[in-house]
């Protein structure tokens, strides 16, 4: 089994003595010890895998992402929100290049967390995390309408004939939805035209996917974007949020698998995260594609940590 139990070595920092920092309040809880909770807790689950990135001809290193995000989260100021506790439940590790086995293990872990009243916060790892994450949610959700909002420069709707990669997860999800006679609710925010060939736009249109191009995904266009997001939320019952760090420019997030000189703004993302949290439909999130090998002064890892903290500290009580 490709599982790495949580360790306190990832949770070090300045000691305030008053639970002022995240490392002072997080507790390590192996997946095998998860049990039902009356009050909802948050659970940090890593996906130490970049096999999908390698298959997609990207630069590897994202398997190091989960622990690097933990190291940065440890030093984040703690402002209690909706959750009764925060647990680090370890990481699923891809062994022997067996991407599909790692995805299956992650799916099962997500389902277990949701069934026991945990809010999963997944730390990647390549964006193939999305297929596993979605399947874990789907197993929990049954026939409820599950929507996906993806902050990303890429559609990740590549056809997976031959083998799955970090560029195929949402096409795979769409195919599963079609086979199960379920709607495919997918909204991709920040799509970069120069990083997606025309056939990917055609695929998105054919699948009924919604998207906002990078040039339109700006704070000056916020009212129109929020209106589109609200319409999307009206059509679903459960929301899965995924943030690919390569959607930010390399100036902001250099430590990713596929860096870009273009990208979207942090304040815009934070404002939309607030909207999603207030919807009451968000049940799980992940950040993907952190590649510490190419980071600069931990800049991208800190961005990932702050995005995760913004959500778990900002959820309404």
C-alpha cells in the first residue's frame, strides 16, 4: 500500500504557547484511526505523485509538494473557523509508477473522510489528483449533482487513449459521467489560450464545459465572473474545488510543473473563494502541481499554504 503516515516533523515553527500558529493546533491522525465525528473537522491529505506529470511530458518534482506545503502551513497564523479540529492524515504515495493504484487509494481515502464528517484538504502532487478526488466525492455523493470549479491555465481535457496523465483528469470524469448517465458540471477559470490548442476548446464545447479565458479573468470583469459562478452553483448540489498553481504567472508561482509568463491575480482568486465558501456547497478542495524543485524562496509553496488556510479558516461557522 502506498501510504505515508503523518509525522510531527512536518509541523515545526515558532512557539507562541497560545495556539497562535497552525503547528500548535494540528494533530497527526493516521487514516486507519479515522472515525465518525459529531462536529466537522478538517483533514490534510497529501498526494505524493508526479507520475501523471511525467507521462504528460512535464517537469517532475510535484511528488515533493505535500510535505513542502505542510512545512509552510505550520508557520501560518491560526484563526479558528468552522472546523472543530485540524488533522494531518498523511499522504498517498505513488509507488512503482503505478498512477492508477495511487488514484484508487486516494479516492477511497477521500470517501472515508467525507463519510466520517471531515472536510478534505488535499495537497498535490500532479493534477491527476482531480480524477481520484472527484471519484472519492462521487462515491460519497451518490446521485447528487457534483460540480467542479477549477482555477487553471489548462482545461486538462486531453483524450486519455493510451494512458492517463495529469492532462486528462476532467476528460476522464466527463467520460465516467456519460457512462453513468450523470451530468458533467465543470467550470474552468483562467484558461490560457496560448497553452490550449483549438481542439481542446472544441472538446470543452462538445462536453458542455464552462470556462473563462485568462484575458477575461480579471478583477475589472469581476461582476460578470461572479454572475457566471453563481449560475453554475445554482445547477449543482455539491462543489469540488481544485486549484492548479500553474494558473498563476511564474512571477507569482515559479515552482510548478508547467510555468507560464501569464496568469491570474491572487486578489481575484481570493474573492471568488469567498463566494464559493459562502455558497454552502463546498465540501472538499485541493491544490495541485506544486513543484518544490523549481520554487524560489518557497514562494509557490507559501502561496499554496495560504490558499488552503484561506479556505479552512474562512469557512462559515
